C-alpha cells in the first residue's frame, strides 16, 4: 500500500493531480485515503464535448488501418504498464493481484482485437433487382462516444469501448466511476502516451477524461452531440440513462446488473462445478456483474455438492488482496456491506437458511474496511430477494427435480446477463442453449458464468440492458451504416417495377 504514490506517478499521475482536490479516494483494502483528485467542473462539460465534436471531423478522415496503429500503440503502453495499472486496480477496488493484472490484460487483448478490426470494417455488397445496378453498404464513423463505467471494472470496460470506438473513427470522453477514478486515469494515461507517440494525425480532444460524480455522466447523456452513450453500472443508473438518450434519438449501449445462475444436473462433473462455483461466487468478492448468484442444483446431487462447497467456503483465504494466497478481498465500501446485511435479513425472512458466512471479518485488523465471509443461503423457493442483484458474495441455493422447471426458475428473474449449466447429458445441454433454454446474453456449458473472453459479444437481456460490447460484431454500434444503390446502366428503372414516366411532351 505504501508504494501507491510511486505507482501512481509511474502511471503518469502527478502528485499535483492526486493531492489537494475535492474527490476523496479511499482504498477498500484498509479504508485509508489514497488520493484527493481534482474534479471536472460541470460547467466545463459543453467545452469538452465541443472539443470532441471538432476532433471527430479530423479523426473520421484518418484511414481506419492507420487508426488501428493508435490502438496497437495503446496495447504496447498497457503491456509496459500492466503491473502498475494492475496494482492501482487492486489498491483502489480491492481485487486480488491476479485479478488486477487480468483486468489490464483484457485491455491489451482488446487493443490487439481492435487493431485487426481496423482492417475489417466490412459492409456487404447486395444484388439488385434492377439490371445494371448494384447495392452496397458502408460503415462510417459515428461521432463522439461517451463512456461511463462502473467501479468494479475500472480499467477494462473503458478499454473495451475506447479501443473499438477509436478504430471506428470516433473520439471518446471517459467518465470513470467516482469510486475508482485512479484506475481509469492510469488506463487513460497509457492511451495519452500512445496518442503522443502516434503523432499529428491524432487531433486534439480525441480522448478526454472527466473526473467526478454521476452529474458529469448526465451531461454526456443529455448532449445531442454525444452520438453513443455506453454506460456500465446498476439497473438504477440504466433506468435514468436509457429513456434520456432515447428521448433525443441517441444511441446507447447499456451494460447493467446481472443475476447469474448455474444449473447443476445429475450428470455434472462435480469437481469442475465446485471450482466454477468458487471462482464465480467469491471471486472479486462477488462484485462482478457476472458473479454467480443462484445455484440451481438437482436434488439427487445437492447434498454431496453443497457439503463440498461448504468445506471450501470454510477454508477460503479472505484478507488483504495484495498479499499472496488471498482469494477473497474486501467489499468496495460500507454501503456494500450494509446492502449485503439487508439482503441476508430479507432472505431469512423469506424462509432462507444461512448455511455459512455473511458476517464481517478482520474488523480488528482493518477497522475502516469491510471484509465479509462469503454467504451460502439455502432458499425454499426463488423469492423476491433472490430475484434481486445483491452486489456482494451472497450465493442462493435452490433445488430442482425436473429439468424444465429448473430452466423456468433460471429464467424467472428480471436480469439476463450470464448463465451456465454443468451437465454431461447432451439433451440437457442443447436444450439449455436452445430457444427454449437460458434467456441470457451469455449461456455457458461446463464453465462458470464469469470471466468472459473479449472476442465474444458481451452483454445481456431484460434489465441488463439488451446491448452488447467488446468482440464479435459489437463494432457496428460505433459506426453508422449507409446503404448505397449505384446505377451503371443507361436506364432509370424503379424498384418494385413501378412505372413513373417523364410527363414532359417530347
Ligand atoms: P452505479 O450505477 O452506481 O454507477 C455506474 C456509473 O454510472 C458511475 O460512473 C456513476 O457515476 C454513473 N452514473 C450514476 N448515475 C448516473 C446518471 N443518472 N447518469 C449518468 N451516469 C450516472 O454502478 P456501480 O456501483 O459503480 O457498479 C455496480 C453495478 O454495475 C452492478 O449492478 C453491476 O452488475 C453493474 N455492472 C455491469 C456490467 C455489465 O457489463 N453488464 C459490468 C460491470 C458492472
């Protein structure tokens, strides 16, 4: 912890920036203050947005493969600074060292992906119904992109969005979570170094960062000059952002809360299921949008599996995430701890039985931080509290007898982000992946719900927002499509065979 100032400076964040400001940043590791950042004034937002708009006019003219060179350089900068940025993530949000580093690796991976994408912004050529005609589609840059991120992925989610946006020809304005601005700033500084190396072809204002509360995000949401708002966070935030962007006919990517389930069937490999349950439910102290929250297990294997989960839970190394061997770090803050306690009270009130965990631990060692023992709660049914996302290590256990009923229970929640099944029965697996199976944006087989690769499209249905980012064809959202019909004949036939002759007497 003591080295954090040196780490921040190596990341390009000067002492004058992280001291003397109004935004207090505390580490969830011990509750101690690590920075006082200077906040962006709300009154500055119009000028910031205007700079982005001006940058767009220049950047859209730079050929996409040349734009790709910028993200290649960003990937190099992230690679060089991986250890330091990972450290900032661990200190600022309490991720264990491996997970802090993994987050920066996602940034490196998406830069490499985006570099390849910069040569593959393909449109289609379509046959025309008219002779001597051809139809084609082109993808053009869209405009300034606002990227609003959550505290729990303070580095990677910006990289997912910005790397793709930049190769698509769009400038970015980044609004990191006020709970994790340093990780965002460190990641952004790596991009600034890449822009510096890239040279004159990058216009001023191509990438900007704004530090402060949700109101700065609102300024992006409300501005008709922000062509796409990509917002990651709670469903509560999405409910505020979605309708506002829609009202001005803007584009949005909403990446909101999840309530991710795992079905464990009688044929499941329980060794594998156990490991997936542990990483899914207690990794990042249950603070991933894809964390495992509901275990729907066949009654015939429930006792065997739960006994093993309980044994593992009792031996979990909970503690300082910067220490080797720790698997479970702290919650982000006291509010997260209170929410978890409230959910536990509700669960008990709704017939739940706490099998283990839920209490605060290490309070003597870290009186100003909030470490908890991950909770396992058996529920008689999927009650209201189970249908609600509690952003903490709280795993509900439900049992099933009939596979169709298990799928029905699985889908009977408002969120639809990630899901998985552990089964070696081909019929169950295929049914789970079919139209009648999981209704989530991500459905996995014999692997847990979290820890997605950047190559796939990431996102979920229902209250999760319905959008996708990162890999696959997500890039299309950062571009506008034009359909072009070209007539190379000497006639002017109309589509649908319509005859509309020139009435001028000859
Ligand atoms: P949050 O909703 O409190 O904040 C997220 C961001 O939105 C912050 O930057 C905040 O300043 C901003 N914000 C808040 N209100 C706003 C408004 N009205 N207009 C514009 N911006 C506003 O979320 P959090 O506590 O930081 O993150 C945890 C939540 O995020 C969980 O629900 C988790 O599931 C979700 N999450 C989802 C994904 C995903 O990809 N689906 C990824 C990470 C986290």
